[in-house]
C-alpha cells in the first residue's frame, strides 16, 4: 500500500467528496486526520472505516478551517503525534447560484470567497511549512469546472473557484524544486446525496462519483505523480 504510515489531512473529510477521499487513503494504509462540522458526521465516518478506524482521527471538536489559529493548532497536533504531514487535501467549499449578476447580493460573494478561497489559503499556508522542512509533500485543492467554464447566474461561485485555481498555480510556481507539489482538481457536479436532492430530474449517471474522484486525488499525492505540479485536473465524468 503506497501510503502506509503516511500522515494525511483531509479538510472537510466527512462531506460528500471528503468522505470518499478519507476512506480511500485509509484503504491504502494512511493515517488520516479529518476536519468536520458535526460530530455525528465523524462518527459515521468511523463506522464506515471498519477495521481501518484505528488510523482515522478527528479533532476533539469541530475545526473551523476559516480560522488561521485553529488550523495552525490542528497542524501542530498532527506533527506532534505523527512527526510528519505528507499530504493536504482540501475538499471544503460552498455553492450559491441561480441569480443573475445584478440580482445577487454582496454577501454571496463574501461567502463564496470565504469557503472556496480563504479555506484553501489558510490550510495550504499552514501545511506547506512542515512539508518544505521535510522536503516532500503534496497539496490538492478541490476547485470546480466552474473555475474555467463560466455559466450564467454563477458569478460569485465561479469567481471564487477561479481565484482558488490561480492561488494554487502560484503556490506551485513557488514550490518548484522543493519536493513539495500543489495541484487543483476540477470536478463537474459530483454525484452526492445533496446534489441529487437539489437536482432530482438530472441524469445522475453522467456525474462523476466521489470514489472515482478520490482515485485521481490519491494519484496526485503519490510518487507516481512526482512530475505533476501546478496542474488543474478536470474530472467531469460524462457531464
């Protein structure tokens, strides 16, 4: 198992995509720490982990990944326990849409920038320092197809995701030659329970599945992807 004994942080690790990513890394032998909003979500992930649950960890309380101090403390706890941080996967994000540009209020833009840009900024800044010290590591930030294909009534969401891709691209340029890599993954609509409820008439078969996207993320964090830095990988399925 290529990730045996590696220390992995999955932000939003109990969500629709984060859960699949967390379980995939556990299956590959990693020690996985997740952030979450609700304790019952973490409990459900523990149950789903089965015999791998001993290698799954969550903070004692829900971690606010928009809070720099809280994230710094979480990273310190991981380093104190495991002595290393091999990969950060940020699956935290939010969505708003359905209003034309001039109909949307400023709060929607602020919310999208907080959830889709600020979280990645805070998490990556905290994680990259111990990675640089170790001379190895991988950062994967989940963006969106909307970052590169700009549909109507999605201005705030698209802008925040496009900014997130630009941020990771710039980080990757800073990281050249360090042994640490940063990449973005751009899903289309993911086949999750909440998305099905929001779009009940859609053709779910065309949406990429969380476990399929997780495989792409694991590849980007593996040594097989050591030449990939600064990529924005589309995972659109048949959408």
